[in-house]
């Protein structure tokens, strides 16, 4: 009987400790490994930049022309920066916007570096039904559905496009445009 009483008195303590053990913060040591910033390697082979053998103004102009030639809308362009975007609709109610941010940096008198980063934003169409309220003095107000909907785009994802073939194709186009420009074409 003494053992049964001891077990009964330890049971609430054991349950309390179990609950406390389950109440750790979501950012425990196991979650730090999965945090996005932990995957940032800052390695030289993941390059978002290229060195060009042209002055900065020419390189930035070639970057602007590269975006324009692919249907991007350029919202800013000068000797130091180019910003542009393009919209896609890969599926019926899915919309994607691809935005470029290009910074042009001087590397001495004849060289320049283009730092390029592209961001992909994904949106889905959300339909909101419209309703009207009618005030009735004896009852109060009554909501009546109207049968129409109001559509809106809701952002569901956003990410920087990782370094790789996508950027290689962009830099190759910039290089080709610079070559054409040097040849006078």
C-alpha cells in the first residue's frame, strides 16, 4: 500500500515534468539546422556576379538591353543600377513575377562587375464572395449573398532565384550584347 501511495504522489510530478519537456521553444537546437540562414554558404562558386572588360556604364546598358530583349519591364535604369520585372501565368489561377535587381560596380578604369539577383514571387487568385446587408427595423440587419465575387491576388511564396544556369544565360546574353556594341552593331 505504501508503494501505491508513493506512485500516486509521484504521478503528478512526472506528468508536470513531461509537460515542461514538451514546452520547449520552436527554435530548439534541432530547428537551428533547418533555419534558412543556416544554409547560406557564402561560397565563391555560387556567384551572382560577373566581371566584364568594359566600363560600368556600358555593362549596365547591356544589362538593361538584355532585360528589355526578353520582355522585362524596366522600372529603373542608370549607370549604377537596373531594376526590371516580368509576369507569367503558368497555370489558370497561379501568377508568378520575376524581378531583377542589377548593381553595376566599377573595377578600375576599364572593368566593371555586374551583381545580379532575381526574385520570384508566386501569387494565387483568391475569390471573395460579396454580400449585402439589409437593415430591417424589427429584426436587425440581414446579410444577403449577391452572387458575385471579388478576385484578388494573394502572395503565397517569395524566393531569390539560386545561382546557376539561369544567371549563366543572363550573363551570356549581356556578354553577347557587349560584343555587338563593340563591333558597332
